[in-house]
């Protein structure tokens, strides 16, 4: 079993980027009346405490959501994202952070569905507990998300967003995400696929976006946020990215407004910056 627990990193700069994009993708899908599914292959525990347990040890949220929490000049898309975090902190003190499943649930409509997969035994148990009262709209499975995704495509409504964000602690995760997306596009070419990846000095991470650009999607968008210079010893994550296959046409313009702001506010040193590129259909 992997040692990775997302609770250590909840609310950090990578979560900010991932969940900002996730909310924008679901908002766009919700503009049409037809129902859709959101499929989260690595859902984690679903929610995280920031003032106790794992999150306190690294306190990465302080340089992520913590920096946005006190701002009154947020661009609209960021304000939307922060407002959802506030739903889990009704007293206005930043004590809890929602994982991707809650961002998804809170932006879905009654006719939409959420499918959650989590393999880590402890996180899977917490995920079940967090969503035990969600009714038929949410189905949680304690199994491998890559296998679960393969079994679901194409989804019954023929409209879906797939979020893939493994830990990448195992080297084969880079191959697994590439082949999962390649096969998914064959099974369900019209779906929207959002892949999160870490920016690391290792070659697998550096080459992943270039490999994804060669997949057989009609269009793609790549956005990455770098908060600091890569460490000279090669240790640690200096940023992260989201690679979206078949993105909504509105997403690029939204990120043109948001990314300069994020790169400035979340910067840890002069090496901070961002990447934003796309191939339109």
C-alpha cells in the first residue's frame, strides 16, 4: 500500500490549481440541461482538517489556500473556488479543506452523478463515512481507480468529466495515467479528462505534458503553476500542472485572467511563474 496521504498536503498550491480548474470544468458542463457524470479516480478521504493531524506537520495550506483566504481582490473564478472552501468553514476560520469529491458534489445538479474511487484502505473508509448520507447521487468504491474508470466508459449519459490525480509515488503511475487516457479516448472520445501532475526534477514528470499532447484528443489545454525554483538537490515539488483533454472553450480565457494573479500571490521565490497553452479543435 502506498505511504502517500493527501492530508499532509491538503490546501497547498497544487490543490488550489487543481480545484480551481475542477470547479470551472463542472460549471461549464452544468450549463446544458442534460445530465453528466464526474468520475474521480483517486478521491482520497474527501475532506481534511487543517488544524490537527497530518496537515499540521507540514502546514502547506498556509502558502496555498491560506494566502487566498484573506484576499479581497480575487478574480471571479478564484472567488468562486474560495467560496466553496468557506462552505466547510462557516465560522470564517480556515480549519478544514474539502477534497475534490466535495468540490464536485457542491457544483453538481440533482440530475448529475459522482463516482468516487479510492484504493488506500484508511482513506477509502473515511471517504465512505464522509459521503454515507449523499444518497444515490454519489457512489464510492474502495478499489483501483484506473480499473474502475475502464469499467465505466462510456457512461450512460454520454457526458462526463474524469479527474485523474494519483500520488505519482510509484514510477509506473506516469505510464498508467498515459495509457489510461489513451484507452479512455478510444472508449469515450467525447469525454473531458483532467489530469493533475507534479512538477518535479525527475524526467518522467518533465516529459509527461509532451507525451499527452500527442494523444488523439480533438483539443487540449495545459496549465501549470510554479511557485519556486526547482531545488538544487532535486528534492520536492516546485509546482504542478493540469492537462485537460477536450476542455471547454471558455477555460483558456478564464485562466488568462487567473494565472498571473496566482503566480504572484502564491510565489515563494523569484522562480515562480506559470504555463498556459492550448490546442483548439
